[in-house]
C-alpha cells in the first residue's frame, strides 16, 4: 500500500478535464491513479467519471479506460482480470 507521503509526482490525468470546477471526484481520482500507477486499467460505469474522461477519441488519462453500462461493470472488470491472468 502506498502511503500518502510516498505518492509519486507523476500525473496520470492530463490538464483540462471536463469535470466541474472544484470537483472532489476529480481530485480523489487523480490521487488514486498516482497511488495505483501506470499499469492500472479502469472500468467506469455510467457516471460523472465518464464526463471527466471526455468524448470518444479524447481521453484525459494515461491509463487504460473501459466505459461500460452500469449493470455490466462488474462483469467487465472480471473479464479484464481473467484476460490478464491468461496473458500472464
């Protein structure tokens, strides 16, 4: 587990997201990505977080992101894990 004082300075969110000004979710997401690192894969249900990522063809993060319908997010995450385990 990464301690708060050990969080790296590298950013995984590009400036200019579509999040609302002062959005606490954007701040928490930024810190979480720093703690999780560059090999993170995010699966996002329909929510404000999909707005933060931007429109198709434009993504504000340096990590892989999969947008999913709300009801299928868990299944999508399980599929990602199974695929990564098969890959080794």
